[in-house]
């Protein structure tokens, strides 16, 4: 027997189940509306380009943060060579 079931196969709702179902329904409804808007032909390309630019920007910031020490060493070496 699974949790939340009686021997007769009926589902026994826990006190918070209805609230969880309402929240899940609201999330599902919101996602459906977002997908519907994104599927419209007008502006779809603009949204796709914006998402690509945002993704590239986040990746660039992460990469620069990860390589910050190495980049600083390169500029220090260049400055020392000219100085």
C-alpha cells in the first residue's frame, strides 16, 4: 500500500495536499501562459536572441571570475615588461 492510500484504493488527503495542488495548478497555469506567449510568431526571434545574449553574458562573467587570477598575472607581467 502506498503512502496516502487506504486499503480500498481511495486517496487520503493530508491537510496540506489541497494547498499543494492549488500551488501546482497556479505554477502550471503560469508556465502555460508563458509558453503560449513565447510561441507567438511576433517577437519570438527577439526573445530567442535576448535569451542567447543573457546566457552568453552569464557564462562570460562566470569565466572571467574563474580566470581572474590568471588574467591579473598576465597584465602584471605585461606591466612589468614595459616598466
